[in-house]
């Protein structure tokens, strides 16, 4: 359920919460064991100007 909710926020690109939704979607993938999806999502966060960018980089290093 969370994945669908986060994706709705991400699709609404004008939302203030897009950065947060991208970050938490990546964390959801980690929790559900979807490692490749987590890596893909964290790569998106890492390349953005998000407040989570540095944390996403750390998680990517840990996932490899």
C-alpha cells in the first residue's frame, strides 16, 4: 500500500513532498527485500538535490 501512495506523490511532480516520497519509497523497497528496486530508487535520490541525497549515497554503498 505504501508503494502506491508514494508513487502517487512522485507522479504529482509539483508536490512539496516528492523528495520525501522518493526517499521513503526506497526505504520501503529495502524493507521488502526488493534490492534492485531499492538501488534504482536510491540512485534517483542520490542524483537529486534532495536533503536525502547524501544518505542515499551511503545506502547505495551498503547495498553493493
